[in-house]
C-alpha cells in the first residue's frame, strides 16, 4: 500500500508543547533518559517555529490520572516530591520528578482538549519522562505516569468512542497495552523489537474479553531499518487503523529505533521516521478528520531525536517527504514474518486477509 500525504487547502494548525520544567527530572548520573533529550527535540521545533503554535502545558489533575492509575500508586509517586527515590531498577525520581511527570501527562491531555475544541488540528508534545511502560500500579522502564494512556482515557471521558494509540518506540508499551487490553474503544497498535525489554508484545497478545482483537503487536527482529518499518506500516498498520476508523489518533513517538541508538538494535533513519509518521497519520483520514497528537517516549541518540522529531513535525504539517522510502527488495524471511502477522490478525481484522 502506498501512503500519500494528505492534501488540504488549509494550513494545518500544529501545536508544539514544551516547558523548562521538563529539564528538572534527574533519574541519576549516566542515565540515558537525560534532560538533553528534550533540548534536542525542542531544537527541531525551533527549526519550524514560524509554522508551529508553541504552547505551555498544565499539570494533569488527580481525577485525570485516576482513570488509568491506582490511587495508592499516585500517592506513592507524590510522596517522592523533594526526594531521590528508586522505584524500580531503571526508574529513579529526583526532587521535582513528580511535578515534571504531572506536567508531561497534562501536556498530552491539554492537547486532546484543544484538538477536540477545534483550536488546533494536531500537536507534538515534547515531554519527559516517557510514559508507556508505566502500569496502573507501578513505575517501570524510566516511566512514572503513562501520559498517552491518561490522554486516551481523557478523550474517552470527553465522549469519543474510538481512540487509536500507535506506539513506534523500540520497546513495547506494556503499560498502555495492559491498561486498555479489555477496552474495545481503544485500539493499541505497537511495533517493537522482540524479544527485547520489557519482554511483552508477542504476536499472540491481542487483548482480553471485549477488548480481544484491539491489541495489535508487530514484534520485529533486530536490525530492521527504513524498508522493513515502511512495509509493516504501509501493508499492515494503515489498513488495520483505517478499518478501526478512529475519532482521534494518539502516537507514542519513540525515536530509539534509530540507527546508533545506545539501547536499541534497530537501524531506522530520519526518512524512515517520516514514513512511519505519515503512515500513522493516514489512519486518521476518516472520522478523526486528521486529528492527531504525538507524544515523546524514548530515543537516546540526540541527533536521531532531533532529526526524527523534525521528520514527524513535517508529517504533522502535511509536508511531502524529502526522500520517500522505496519499496524494499524481496526478502523471503521478512515476507514470512508479514504473512505470520496477517494469519494471526486476520480473524480480527479481515482487511488483512484480502491483501
């Protein structure tokens, strides 16, 4: 499937959320999730400043957080204010971490409100710490509050019936999957390295109960680059997303599939991230009317972060890709992998059986 940029006679109103407070979370010396990350992302925003609407976030409320997190867990994280506390082997707070995490979740929630109000069409939230590993009741994998899950739940509370969450971080978003795995109103679709941290995201993880079929995982082998990601998104993610026909798209934008990332086995370039972003947006062509919010997750190579973010921003603005990713040459092993995806998912998404 070829994914074309949306054509429109109107200029897309794309908001860019950032705040100096995001630099105040310190997970410890030598930790890859450092403040320089948001500086790199913000630099991409500055390169397009004349075309973006810069917005300041507000903190998420307890009511908003309680839609996806347990009260006892909120109390546990709030109790870290002013202190250094290790919550799991990879996740540590500093004096202002709780405050920063509230602002990260609040940024994505505010973007939902402004998109649904028609004030903006799309948004990119330059936030940290990341969120997609955070479970209902515990911190995990650098994450405190699951910002994207909080935002998706907020959209449902605002009356939406179908919200699509796409996660292209190299690590599977276990927290987001588990929070919504029984809810057919949220389709969670993830591409990620497998087997890899956190060990979840196998192809047969498809949701539970009424949510069965509304979790879609594309576990990828190490070494995948632009061509492989383009095929997965063009041939599988786009048709599934369009069949779901979301009213809003929220993207967990992790740039750690980038080549050279210190904690990733993948080889995606800026061109690949552009292709993935455009494919994500193609799923929002119907009821969503192009409405989409990207929120920063992982990515630990600063140049990749800036270039990947810039590629995503161009896609959000409906700019054509600078260098389209060509169709990959035939690869029997990858063909077999895609065939396995189709076989497993076609009972829930018949559109894949006809391709």
